[in-house]
C-alpha cells in the first residue's frame, strides 16, 4: 500500500500454492520494482503463520498482521474476554519483545462472534 492507501502491486499464484510460501518472494519483488528499502508489511490473518512471522523478522521487516482470537493463547483470550469494552475502544496487549496485539472492539462484530 502506498502513501495514499492504495495497493501498489499484486501478484497472482496458482490456487494450489500455499500463501505462506509466497510472502517473502512477493515482498522482495515489490521492493525491487519500487525501490523500497524495507516496507511495513500489512497482511490478513491468512498469512499469520509462525514460519511467515519468523521469516519477516529474520529479514528485518516490520509488519501488521490481522489475528484471530481463537488462535491466541488462553491467557490472552481470557484477558480480552474479561475486559469490559465500549464500541470502538482499542486495547493493547504486549505479547513479547516488540510484538503486541491491538484489539479493536466492535459491538456488531462481537454479536456475530
């Protein structure tokens, strides 16, 4: 995503290729094409695998990746579920090192979950 918030590039892969194997090569391709040093990677929860996170960190990329509550450790789930939120409230949890979880509460989404 560029400064204006629009995608600056994309790639299409065969349907039988796991997204986790395409992340770093795609970032490198976009970085080369647009002469980017180390872009901040923004991705959905589908790319949230331990191997992808490890690869991003090993390559020195900062990242923002969507997370799923059901995949969080019980301690984190409990902390979130026991917090009284109001609609639109943001809550931060420091997980480890430089990693933190940012929870954005939406009443209409909570009803669905």
